[in-house]
DNA sequence: TCCCAAAACAAACAGTTGTTTGGTAGGATG
DNA sequence: CATCCTACCAAACAACTGTTTGTTTTGGGA
């Protein structure tokens, strides 16, 4: 049977702090002392909860994927216009990526090979998430022989890269998603 | 007058090694000892050429931007169909980003805030480069009120993010550029 | 050939890194 | 109330980091 956790368990706080710091400064620039200090613990104490820094990253990654998928689910479930569904999915993705919880930002910001020992698991988590997007694109009414894979890679790349240039307050994720999907959908000939 | 450099100057070798390592492992994961070792020098000797690790990164960045711009120039200069010109520009960008010299990869891979003291200069170098792309997009014959800024951000994001998933041999930069531009240009209604 | 500056060596510095080890306070459980 | 194991503390470890300092080698112009 599973061992009962105690009420004063600060593990969630540790995860939150790690997510915040990883999202802000990146994986490499964040030390175990930074994380421990942020929750008032000593560095060594973290190793009661996680076997290594890389395992801690995996835990944050897992929670991150879980949250983005949860934020995406309602958008993907709604019936009606497939283009509208895609736009909402993009908006949800952007929201979690740009202004949402730190967990989501970590999944996009931190490269799997920053933690070589666990890189395959991180890649798998990313893929698991991107797969959800595939469905939204599969449902689009498109001309025959349209390269749906390229479409997914292009759209997802554009969304993810927005973390580089996005500044809060100037654009909302909603408006951004709208603009991007429009550029794809509307005919470009004048 | 400028002091004459000597023939046995290994500075270019240092830059090449730094570019290679930064592109492969990232800035943070590459130590000065790694770079020095790659050219058979001692760590301290690097400080004859560069005041700091961050300044070394700036030098690589500068060379990277110089090369990408050079690769882009012929594509932008050629007359004829603006869409074709854009496609060629994308192909040139992708080539330098995915299979070209390590310098170009560094510009995309290494985040400016990895080196806080010189971050503004790195951002300026990036902007300087992206500006070249703006012209190619400005020349496109588009419907009125098309959001050209969003188009640039979307396309450039899609291209840059390709560094994440691209595997040599499966797609060529040329083919990729063609596919991306087509997705934008061709009407999506079936 | 002489000489100087360019270019690199040799060795250390102080600080930080992830991690380990042994001990211990205190909620939960009987 | 006695016990047990969770959850942490305290302190250190060895390795590695970017950087500095003083010294030596070496190529090229006079």
C-alpha cells in the first residue's frame, strides 16, 4: 500500500518554486540552492524528494504537460467550426505558454538535452502533448494533398517561438491566436 | 594604426571551436576549458583574446549574424516573383540554421539572457538580422489590411523552431521552405 | 642580429555546483 | 503514551566554474 504523506509536506511548494525558477532563468542557471532557498529549505533536503536535479525537472515537466493538456481539452472538445476549434486551441496553448502557470513555460523553454540523462523522457512528454494538437489539424477541411504535418510543425513552431518576443500587455494570447490562424486560412492573393 | 596580427594567430580556431560547442551543447553547458581544450590551449590563454566568456559569445554571435545575412543577401536581391524571393530567403535561413555553419545555429539556439551583461547587444544583433526579413515580406502582394508584422513573426518563429525537430536527411531546407511558404500562400478552403 | 610586442603557458584563486552522509524533530499511528 | 517513519537539518564532499597573475616562448620588423 502507498505510504501516507504527511500534512506538512512541502513538496508542492518545492515544485512550484522549481517551476518558477526554471521558467524565469532556465534550467542550467537555476541551482538547487536557489530552489531550496525559495522555500526556506536546505539544499540537501531536496534529495529526500528527488533523486537528482534532473528528476526534479522531469517532475516539473510532467506537471507542465498535464496542465497544458488540461487547458487544451475544452477547446478541442467543443463542437462546431473546426477552424474556430483550432483557433481556441492555439489561444489555450499561448495562454499557458505566455501568461499561464510557470509549469507550461518550462516545457517550452527548457530543452530536453539540458538534462541528458532524462532527455528521452522529456521528449516523450513533449510528443505526448503535441499529439493532442494533431487532432485539431486533422479535422480541418483542407484541399486534398495538403501537408498536414508541415502545417502542424509550422503552427506549433510559430506559437512556441512567441515566448521569445512576447511582451505582456501589448498582445493577448487570444488576439495572437486569431491573427495567426487567419494568416493561414485567408487567401493571400490580393 | 592597427597593430599587426601575427601569422600563428589561433583566434579564428578559438572562434570556430566556441561556435561548434555553443551550437552543440549550448552556452551554459560549455566551459572555457572545453573551448581551450578543443584548440589545445590552456583556459587562461583565452583571456588574451577575449575579456570574458560573454564577450566571446558576442564575437560568435556577430560572426553568426554576418554569415546569415550574407547567405540571405543573394536571395533578397534577385528580381522577379516576391513569393519566390521569400521562399528562397526562407531556404537560405533554414540552411544556415540547420545544416550550415555552427555560427548561425548559435544565434538561434543561445538566448540573449544566458549572458546578462551583454544581452542587449545580442538582442540588437538578432534584430538587425530579422530586419532583413522584413523587406521580403513588405514586398509581397497582399490583400489590404494584412498584418505583415504577425506574418513575419509567424514565419520566422516556424523557421527558428525547426531547430528543435529537424533531423538531417529526412527533409532538405529547400523543401521545407517551399512547404511552409505554400501553406501561407495557397488558399485553405477545399 | 637584436628586440619588442604578440601569444600563450603554468599555476593558482575564490566561488559555486550537485550531491552525500549522519543525525534529529515531530506529526501520525498503534 | 510510546513508537515509528516522514521530512527535514547540518555539515561537509569533490568537482568544476570563470578569471587573474606572473612568466615564458616566439614570430616579424628594424
